[in-house]
């Protein structure tokens, strides 16, 4: 198929430009609404055609010059070619359209809360490692929709210390027999918390020695690499060298973290978001904190003179939450439960007074809360449900299942991940009038 000259009239939730011609819908990576572009055919399914941007003939005022040399290859920063104002608008409209598509509701979405930083905002990074047949080592990210590795020396949305980490890993692995396949790392000031996943689950003291030369302190863990391995389904991870945990200060709380603990990647936006959530919860309430992780939100609620009942499935996170509550002097206001939220919630008992003052906060994984938990919430019947989401589609499905009992009080996007099409959001639902 020959290249096409197309007028871009819209943008998809994936950040692609959309054009229409002769009953065909074209999705063009890197194109911006309002532009005239030349596009190269990639593939077609039914009336949908995916294209590669060849040339911008008439650029949009919304276009930005991506500062990253890997932008057109790496699958991470899908909307770095949009200026900051347009990125915020894109995320608000994407959230609105997703909710409309699933629930058929036209929700007034509040303006996107933007990140104080649009680059260098991530405190964490996940790297893939590939040893070539010639012995050279590539470290980086996968291309969009593929397992082709893009070798990098720096990630512009990550803490600058990632440059040192990548350099050290490349230099070390070039001569080592250690078969590292994935790396999860978090940077805390000049300290490093890192999990390396290898083919046999082993590590080497020499790697720790190489890292400690560039960082003030290093908490090194290792585990075996598993298919589709992520930080949340690690297997048999073990502490290898350095302190087991790194102590950080999160919005006034003293917190000890390991590479196995989930902390929001953009700390500054997380602070804004958590403070907003705490404000919406208020004071003198009974708060049910679902998918509570290591307990940061529980600490925020308890600090505001609320009594908190938290539920989290990952046992290590629950143990961390208990320790955090004690270290911050809030253990008398927080009760932790370990297990599946949908299974534990129906077993909890609240007095009538507690039910009248009950607020539910949930921050589920990308797959959402699920029907079983939503049904349990409806049976519990709290006055207010506050839902933090990293996936508009799963959020929309869960909200749809609540709409027979609840109404949307407010919904807002937060730019937790500038330059990417990922959307964090906060939704407040309240009971409909009887």
C-alpha cells in the first residue's frame, strides 16, 4: 500500500493520531490532532489501519519537540511529542471518553493535576537486559508492542542516577558470567534499592561492590527470572547484600523500603494525591483502606484522627505496614488484615455508629477491584467510596457496577506519569438519595 496523505482529526487513548478516509480509520503513531501528515501502512484489520508517521506536512500548535533520543523507538513515552498543556487535556479527555464508552455517562472531569516535574520525576526504573551472541550487553526497554530491546544510556523521565546504574551494569555484565535478565531499581537521594532477576536466582558480591562505588548505600536483592515476571509477582526473592531496607522520608513519615515494596513512581504527585484523598476522607471517621500496600495511606488517615482497617494481600507489605504504624506512633489507630479484599471484607463487622461514619478507600491494581469486591462493597453500603485508579478501563467497569446504588460526586486525572499515556485518577462516589 502506498503512503497516504491524511488529515488527523482526533487522538486515541493510546496517543495515536486518528484519521478517517473512505470508511477506513487510520491510527498514526506520533501524529497530533489538527495535523496533515504522510503515513506509511503497517497493518490492517477490517476497517482499522495502523500506520507509521513518515512526515508532518502541516504541524499542530500542540506539537512539542521530544527531547529523548529514544522517543521513536522506546515504547514508554507515547505522548512526549505533545506539549504539557495538551498532555493534561489529553488525559482528561481520555478518562472522560473511557467512562462514557463503558457507562454511557457524560461525566464532568476536573482539570488534570499536572506534575511539578515533566522529566526526571520517576524514582524507579525497570530495565531489561540482553546478552548478544557477540558478548555485548544491551540494557533498556522494549519497543512498543514487541520484545525488541532498545538499548539506552539514560531515561529522561527517571532520576539522573539511572545513568550511573545503567553504566555500571553494562560495564560489569560485559565481563561477568552472571546472567541478569531484569532489574528493578529505586533511587532514594544517593541510595539505591535494587532487585536483579537472573536465570538461576543467584547474584555476585562483585556486583554489589561495583554499585556501592556510585551510591551512598545499596540494598541488593536477587531472585529467579520468571515468565511475565513483575515486581508484584516476584518469586523467592532474597536479600543479598547491604541493608535489607533503605530509610526514606515520605511527606513527614519515616518509611523503610525494600525493592519488593510498591511505592508510587512520582513521589511529588503521590504527595499531592494522598493529601487530597486524606482531605476527602476527613476526620473522626472509620476508614476501610483496601489494597493498602505498605500502609502509607493508612498512616495519612490515622494521622487525621481516623480509625483505619486495612486489607492487603501481599504478606511482606502487611508486615511492613505494621512496622510503619509502630514506628510512626499510630499503631493504636490501625488494624491490618492480610488476604484477598473480596474474601475478607464480608467477614468484617461494624457497629451501626461505625457504619454511619464509614468511608471506603481503594487503590486496586490495573485489573481493577472486580465484581466480587464491588458486590461486597454494595452489601457493606458505606456513604462514601473513594477510588484511586491507574487504569481508566477497569475503573469504568467497576464504577458502572456501582451506579445502581452510587453516583459520581467528582472525578479527576492526575499526571503521575508525564510523557506517557498512563492516567492516574481519583473518583469520589456517594450513595444515591433513597
